[in-house]
């Protein structure tokens, strides 16, 4: 057992890193439970498709409303304390929802308000939580650290959590939300045990607009980080367009039925899980530039493959490979950004990155619906392929500079 713990959580990375991973994993389990239980709760209260869609929107909208504010706050206050406070508030909201469910006083209005509050808390918790890793491990260990955090997201959030959430909901509507409250509270306790290196804070009085502009200027002025961020935004537009019709693609083009849609997403998660076992080796034997180039080629090829095939097993193989790419790309891009950005700017630059990521997906989803309406279900996949290919051709030479963004930052 000790060898397994050492392999997964190396002692050289410190006790605080282990507390951080433990908190992230248990928090991801709670979030995964909500992925299944949240929509089930909404559907139990209304069959109005507008209200069902609104519930999903209210969880994503806070990123666009408060994402930049969360980054400013993360750079101004004690980050560890902020995560603890926000998670405890989130646990309190979930506990209140549990009480309402047990007493039978729930209605769709209460559910929608809860979704918005939880979405808002998630913005501040995730933005600030994303700044903690560079404060507890050395720069050379950021790749391994991010890989461990993303492993928890795959196993807990995407695989174990939703299945557990659905089972708990079947046992009683309050159980999944009570369980999530316990997970979130326990995550707060684990974070409180950390002893991160204090981060420098901006001088002078806080001013949201000025602080946001400072973060934007730094990100835009660093060529590598600027290109990385624009890559994320544009590739998420193409991704959002294709994935907006994935459920229709699986049921109509592949003729897999409703179960098949779930199978496609599960296969992708399994691909990512397999990639977790090899990331340490990959980082030691391949340059970051090569990893990023191959990854974006895989994503571009994924859209082409899905546009061309009508065979279920071929699509599942493609999704497995894509899932592995998502894990490797996500780990690598986060590592590159964390290495490059000064500690005192991690919150603001990270929030710009997240807002761009979610904004790109939203734009892509809107485009995907229109394209599918005009050119059919495979139209968004052709759009995603062509768009990704053009973007990749434009940034191909810059990827080597992106992968060494930390060196660029130090030279400025």
C-alpha cells in the first residue's frame, strides 16, 4: 500500500499536496453525484423544456457573470481560507436543499435558485482552487500534480459520481444532495490542513476593473500565454459545435439509442483514465511541444472521423482516443500556464482562461445548433474539422513557444 501511495502521491511533493489531492478527489465525487442528481431533480419538478434548459444555464451563467471577479478576489485574499469559506457556504446551501426536500416543500423556483447559488460558489471555489497547486509543489512537479488532480476528475466526477448520484436519487431525492454536502464539507476540512507558501498580493487598494485589466495586459503581453489562451478559446468553439449535437449523432447517425449516448461518453472517460497511467512516462520521454502538437492533431482528426463514420464501434474507438487526448491536453495546457504565470497573477489569468473556455463552448453550441439545422447532424463535425485544421495550421509554429511559456515569462 505504501508503494502505491508513493507512486500516486510522491512524498517529495509534500503533505500539503496530498491534502490538496484528497480535497479535489472528494469534491469531484460530490460534483459527479450532482451531475446526475441535479437534472433528475429538475425533471421531477417540471417537464417544461424551457425550465429544464434554464437550470443548466443557471449553473454556467455565473462563470460569465463572476469569473473575472473571482480571479481578482483569489489574488487579493488568503486563497486557502477563501476555498474553505466558499466550500462551507456551498455545503450550507446543499444542506438547506436537503431539508427542503425532506419536508416536501420543494418547487421548481427553489431548485433554480439553488442551481444558481451552487454555480456561483463553484466559480469562486474552482478559480481559487486552481491557484493552490503552484503554491505547494515545485515547478518541475506541476505536470505530475495536474495529472493527479485530473485523474480525480475523471474517476470521481465522470465515472463514479454520476452512477452513484443516480442510485442515491432512486433511493430518495434528498440522499444525493446530503451526500454532496458531506463531500464538499470534507473537502473544505482537507484544504484547511494545507500549509501553502503565501502568495504575493497586489499592492494598493483593490479595484476590480483595474485588477482585471492588469491580468489581461499580462496575459496579452506574454506571446506564449496569449497564443495558448486563444487556442483554447477557438478550439472550444469547434468542440462546442460538434458536441452540441452528440446525443442526436449517437441516436440518429449511429443508431445507438439513448444508452449508446451514455456509452460514447463513458468510453471517452475510460480513454482518459487509461491515459492517466502513462502521463508520467510521456512527460519524461516527449517534449511538451510534441505532446501539444499530437494532441491537437488528434482532436482535429476526431471531428473528421466522426463526420465520416456511421458505424458505432468505429465511433467508440475514436471517442476512446479522444478521451485520452482530453486528459493529456488538459494536464499539459494547465501545467504550461501555471509554470508561466507569476504566483500573484494566477487567479486573474486563470479566470480569463476559464471565461474564455466556457465562452468558447457557449458560442460553439449556438453555432452547432444552427449548422445542424441547415446542413444536417454531421454538419457541426465538418465545421469543427475544418475550423480546427485552419487554426492548427496558423499556430503550428507557435506551439514550440507555447510549451516553453515559463521561459518566455522569465526572459521578459
